[in-house]
């Protein structure tokens, strides 16, 4: 008969849900666009904590500074 393991196995790393990073920056808002660039850079570098924090800032951002969109963008 074999002896049961008396020590824990390797830790299990669970991926974070993608919805944590889902947020729609307001088009034309300079702050939202800067935060979106920061979030994308963090995701590319694998820094999930920063990406989550920045995505949360985008979702919570209410004071949008939207500049006038060019006529081509208004029709889209």
C-alpha cells in the first residue's frame, strides 16, 4: 500500500477573468485615452495588477474632457 502525500502539491495559478480589464474609454477624452494606453501596455508586459487598476480608473472616470471630433469621426 502506498503512503498518502503529507505535503501540498504545486500551487495552482488561476487566470484573472478578462472582464476585469473590460472598460470602454470615452472616445475623444484625453484622460481615458491615456489610461487605455497605460492599460494596454501593462497587459502586453504581463503586469496584470496595473492593468486591473487602470481599467478600474477608466470605469470610474466621470469628468471627461472631450475635444471636438473631426467631421469624419462624427459620421462613424
